C-alpha cells in the first residue's frame, strides 16, 4: 500500500488532538508519538508521525500533528 500527501493537502487537514475515535472498534485510542534522537544521543519528543494501536496493530493517524485519516 502506498500513501502520498502534499504540503498543501496537509495544511488543509485538522489538528489531531490527543485521542481519536476508531472506525474499526468504535473506541477511543490515544495518539502516540516517537522521539527525535539528537546528535548527542538525547531524545526530544516529536510530533512528526502520530499513530494509535487497535487490537494489537499500529495505524498511522497523523503527520506533523495533522489528522491524515480519511
């Protein structure tokens, strides 16, 4: 599966918030983010990619804090 989104499209998307309502299970899931690892090895929180977990699987939900789900 491929996914592509342009800067203009991303700019029009809404902010994701802290939780989403899952269309698969109809429950709320917390949006999780990774860390950016700096040159000196320390970690800094990053909202570049946001994901959630449902029934043991991870799903991409946001890019740069914007909701990219359909």
